[in-house]
C-alpha cells in the first residue's frame, strides 16, 4: 500500500511539473505616468515592482513628462523594455557630476563626492535591457565629467533615443558588454562616447558642442571590436570648429567609422594620440567611405579600410557572440499576452 501511495505521489509531482512547463509564460506590462493615471508615478518604482531575475520581458510604457530620477536598473532586474510615449516627450533628467557633494554626506562606500562612475542619470547594470523612444540628459553643464547614460549590462539595445550631456555623456563601460544604438541622437563636448564595451552605432546623429574629441575608447587588447559607427552623421554646434574623431583612453583603443557623413568641424588629421606616441603602435583607428569633409590628410597611423574589410563590420558579426544574439532583428510579439515579451529572432 505504501508503495502504491508513494508511486501516486511521484506521478502527481511529475504531472504538476509538466503542466507548469507547458503553461504559457505571461509577460508583464506596466504604465508609468506622473499624473497618477498609470501603475506607477516614477520609472524606478516600475523597475522595483516585479520580482528579481525575471525570465520574461517586462515592459514599462512611460507617458510623456519630465522624470527627475537617478534611475538604476540593477543586475538582478534583467529583460526590461522601457518605452517612451515619444522621444522628445519622455525626459529622464539628472544633474550629478564628478566632484559634486553627495546630498546625504556620504554614499554606501564612504565617498563624500560623486565620481565619473556615479554621476550617471541612468545606470543599466542588468543584461537584456531595451531603452526606446525617450530622452536621457545630464544638465550639470560644463563642470567636468557628468554621465547621462552608463551601461554595464550585456545585450543592451538603445533605439530612437536622445542622449544629452557635455563631458562623458555616454559611458559604454564594461569590457565584453555588447551594446547596440540605433537611430539615436547623442551630443556632448569632451570624450562624450567612452568606455571598454563593444558598441555599434547605426544611423545615429552625433553632435559635438565644442572643440574636443568624440570618442575615448578603452578597448582591452584581447577584444576584437570597440566602437563601430555605421551610416552615421557627425554634426556640430557653431562653436565647435576643431573636433577629433577620437583619442585612446587606453592603448588598444578600437574605433571605426564606416560610411559616415562628417561635417567641416572634423579636423583633417582625424585622430589624436592623447599626447603619447606609443599609442599609435597599438590603437585601431579606421574609416571607410567617410564623406562631407577632407580625409586625405589623416594621421599616418590611422587606417583606411578596403571594401572587403568594411564588409566584415556588420552588427551580426560584431555583436552576435556565442549566444547568437541579433539585436538588429529583435522583435517582440504584441498580439497576445501569452507570447508577449519572449525573445524571438527572425
């Protein structure tokens, strides 16, 4: 009798587990609205609201408004899609900068002042995050390093967004992190796109606000790719008349511009060695079919890609990795709550 009961118990557990595995996974969608008409009034409340380590896509639909937040998406909150009602209408804003006093005396690590690495308006520490159709800005002004968007997480997508700041606007931080920026507008002054990550910028507009440098890659020596710009446009404020494509934050910096329309603010030499001739031996600075400005007087240590070499610089080749991630063909089903939020690739 005991054997029969034990067998029945195990059968019940097995059937229960099987039923759970076959049950449709329900995605989650919340609305963020400052006027109280949504599920939450702040984006951070939305991020904090669901359980950690979710395995389905969580979508936060953000209504137009100015959101004064220091937004953190921690590593235990993956697979979030934050989508604004309109690119210019949803504004996440902050004004912290390196050297600014912490409002409560000291942070959790005992620092009394913000640093470059804590000055962000938005920090993305989790993998599989999508930001779409919104603006992130740091309004600290020209006071030094003041990051708008700081990204550590892998498989990050930023689509149709505006990133505004001055020095160090976008920090593509962690080595090995793959990041895809599509149809974005990014503006700043000094080194306003910087970091160690693998980042592809496709059909983006990059605006320089002053004489300075656009990129400051810190690519590790072992990493094949750093920053790659595909079919982008480089524009400037009238005050910016002498701008370099990049300078190496670390000796093995890798930055490539392919089919880029460049304004007259880009200097003929193109690149800067950060006052260290040794960097010229290790960096990979390259272009292919740059147009709109003179490119025949580039520094001798920069490279002009051949057509065959340029063909190898695709989002698929650069970002796919061993997990076959393809951000350029990412789709989300919106036809049913049963399938909504599952990652699907065409």
